[in-house]
């Protein structure tokens, strides 16, 4: 939907606080009344865009890890899927890794829920590779995901989202060591 794309682009460029509903409507090529037919306001539009991105990421992670044959293979596929998605979409990466933090309490709750879903997908992937000792404690999984996100956000903030695929092997190595029995 054009409105979702518009808010993602404008938030990446100007930051959540500076984006106005009128600008989103103009950028999407729709009237203000059309915007309000779909959303109550900027926050509702932003959250819908965030949910759409998360659905795509979760589906991609599930698909990419489905054929994993080992712990290392599963980690590699999950990391490549997650980081590759954002490498291909630097604007979305900035909006959803960086700017979401300034979008208010509802956005932060959605972010926490999304992280829980990513952890659930990763834990299920670990179970599928047959490791009886996995998944590890939830806090360890959250630490791993937080590390991945921090590395990715660092690249995104520096304008280097295109380099996200370059860190996959480093993450595979570090994560494999963290998950070693």
C-alpha cells in the first residue's frame, strides 16, 4: 500500500517526530481524507507499516530456516535472511531498526512483540535441527538477537545497510559459540 511505503520513506528521511500526516498523504499521492479512511492517524499508519515488515521478516525467517540441516546451517540461514532483507531495503532498515525507538510507547511495545516472535522462530528452528539441549534459555536467545540487531543498527546508522550481509559469518561464529553445549 502506498501509504505504508510513504511513511516508511518519510520516517527514514526525517525521523518519526517530524513526519506529518499531510506529508504522508502527499508522498503517497492520495488525499488527506483518503489517508483518514484507512488510518486514525500517523501512529496507526506507522504501526501498520511496522506490522507488515515484521510479517515479511518472520515469514522469510521461517522459510529460510526450514531446510536447515545443522545448528550452524540454521543460524546462517536465519541471519542471512534477516540481514539480507534489510540490506535490500535500507530505508526500511533505518525506519524499523533506528526510528522505531522514537515512535512512542505503542511502537516500542510492537518492537518487543516482534523480538519475541523472532526469538520464537529461532527457537523452533533450533528444535528442528535436533539439538536436544536447545533451545537455550530465553534470555540467551534475547541476548543473541539483541547483538544481531545492534550490529545491524550500527551499519544502518552509518549509511552502510548494504554491508549487512558481510557480517553473517561473524554472527554464525559468535552465535554457534554461545549455543555450544
